[in-house]
C-alpha cells in the first residue's frame, strides 16, 4: 500500500504544469529504482546537536536521447557536523550537486530545495540549472519521495532519525 502511495505522489509531483513542459526538450530522464539515501551521524532528534550528513543519490536507469551512452550516474554530498534537528529535514534551502555519469562526464548544478510532507510521504524537490559540464544551461528537476514515518514519530517525541531513503525521479530539460 505504501509503495503505491509513493508511486502516485511521485507521478503527481513530477507531472508539473503542462504549459511549462510544452516547449521543453527532455534531454535526460531517470526513474526508480533511482534512489537517495541520507545518513545522519549521530541520528537526528528534536534537540539541537552537532550532526554530520552524508547524502548519496544513485541515478539509473537513465534515458538520454542527446547522450545515449549515459545510462546511470551518482551524486554524493557530505556536510560537516553542524547543529541540526529532525525538523531541519523539512526546511527549504540551497546547495550545489555534482552528478557524475557512467561515462565519466559531470554536471554541476546549484539547487533550491523544498521538503514538504504530503500525507505520510516526505517529498524533497530539487530544482536548478546546470552551470557546467554535460547539459550546461538545461534545467533540472529532481524529486525524492520516501516515507515520513521517522519524522512523524520524532515529532511525537518517539525515537530518532538515523537515515532517510527515497525513490528518485529526475528530468533535465532544455528550452
């Protein structure tokens, strides 16, 4: 049941407004089993504490008409320890990701992040424009959907959040 809910939310979120996509050319698309795993050391609680974060996204399968050799990729970020709580998982923010593809080509993209909980699903949306490397100038939409159970339980004062996991979809489009 929860897998069906994740799939439905993913489809609704990635569908987006029709008029924004009418003139866009889809250069790359990725779907699940693409995934994101984030690990928090020590686990997040409601009390601020020094927490390090490691996030790793595995992109694949990938389909790219302009670059058919591109079939998968990865992006990893390690954030140094800083004062964090589980509520930080719901905050908006900015960052920069580098995607390394199976061909060795890279793309660098500054992103804007939103992280609402929709029903029982944490939805992380990263949007930005590739600033260098393969597909420079293209827009990027990465959506990570995963269970919000740990966050919900932590908000009720139960347990900790040692990690999060979500299914990933990505679209890189040129206009």
